[in-house]
C-alpha cells in the first residue's frame, strides 16, 4: 500500500533531493521515499522487548550501554567534519545513521537506568 503525504522541506533539502533524482534519473518523490525507508527503523526493530519485561541482568547490562569504540571515534570524526563544513555527500548519511544509533542507545540506556532504580537494582542517581 502506498500513502500520499505532503511534507514541507527546507529549500536546500529539496534541491539536494532533486539533484540526486536527476543524477539517478528518478522522480524526486522516489528519492525521498527511499531515503526515508533507509533511515527509519524496520518494523522488526519496533517489536523489541520492553525494558520492563527484561531480566535484572539484562537491565543492568543496558545501564552501561555505549557505542563501540570504533563507532564512537567515527561519530566524533564525522561531527568534527560537519562542524568544519567538510562533510562529503557520502558521509552525511553515515553521520545520520550513527547519530540515530547513538540517540536510540541513549534512550535505551536511560530507560534501563530508570527501570534499574525502580527495581532497586541500583540507587537513584544523585541530584
């Protein structure tokens, strides 16, 4: 099933999508739909077990969740490149994927910390 959605885009984003569409001889809508499909989590990822249903051991392990050393270093390099205005077209989607992974991990870690405190597995964080 295909759904029609009206989206307001910044002019620069539209120009980049239009340019990619021209280069690949595709419709701008197809380029944008593919970009969204690649950047959003798959439905299987949405069916993950909630933190509240996890074992104490799993909850505690998630309170220590971090990016791998390689991903952390790459993310830092990409953020530095972005700040310097030196990101390539190939690096932009890589930065987006790593930022998404980082943000999702941070959210999962915070949920695990709250659950661990709720279960009295760890003391509340100092205020």
